[in-house]
């Protein structure tokens, strides 16, 4: 079998995972004892894994997470922030996203709300969900600019079509009439079709 032409053809077909696996197997003596079906199965497994990784990396890049390296596996439950381990691990399964439910994460400054939200978002990306992260003050500034330069429709679609929208740092500033209107439209359009994760330093009873 001609190794190099085969690898070249695989790469031309954009089957890079299969090409890498083919090159590795060709250099392994143990691979000579494998049958054609076993070779093909290994190549297909590598291609599937490669494509899943690329899709995850694409979703993670599009999410613009503040803490891109945060992960649910790295959560420290020993820190004194009253984090319910069983509840958080249940949230990490992503069922609440599949059911289009929303999550409010509150607590004083410095307890890691943003990091925890990004950890859940990173897990959501791994599970195949689309995510968009935005700090609330910056989001409203972007929305105001978008109204003026014609980008509002595109930005609105981004905020309403993703599976999970994260609104980080909600509540320190009062909203203007335009900001309340934009927020209402975003939440209304997402209702029953997508999840929202909101972090806030303010207790929920003070929001009104």
C-alpha cells in the first residue's frame, strides 16, 4: 500500500483525523496484525474525535468566555462560599439547558461567580451547546452603539439564538428606559427556546 498518496488523498478530502491515524498506524508493528475492518474502525474513531474537538474549539471561541480555561472538573468545593456540590454537579450535566431553563448565581464580590458560570459554559460547549458570554455593562454599551450603526439586528440574533446566554455582573447600575426595553426583548425572544445564566452581587429580593 502506498502510504504517502493515501495520506495526501485523506487530507485533500479534509479527513485530517484519519490521515494522522493512518500515519501513526503505519509506523506501528502491532498494526500489521490488524484486519481491514479494524484499521477502518480506528481511522473512523480518530476522525470522529478530531471533528468533535474542532467543533468544541469553535463553540468555545465563539462564546468569548471571560475565563476560557474554567472547567467543572476544577471547581474547589472546599472554599467557604456555600456552594452546594450535589446541586452544582447536577447543573454540570446540562439538563437545565436542554430544558430551556434559566439559572441565577448570586453572592458577594470575589466568591467566583464569573468563574463558575464560565465553567458551566465550557461544559455546555463540550456537550454541543452554543454559548455567548457578556458582561452586562459592556453588553448595554454594545447594544446602544448597535442601534446607531445598524448592527442591532445582527447582535440581537446572536443574543437570542444561542442555547445559553450568560449575563455576568447584573444589577450594580440602574437601567435606562432603552436598556430595559432591549433586555425585555432579548428575554422575551429567548423564553422557552434558550437558557439564560445571570450572575449578580445583589440578593434577588433587592432586584426590583
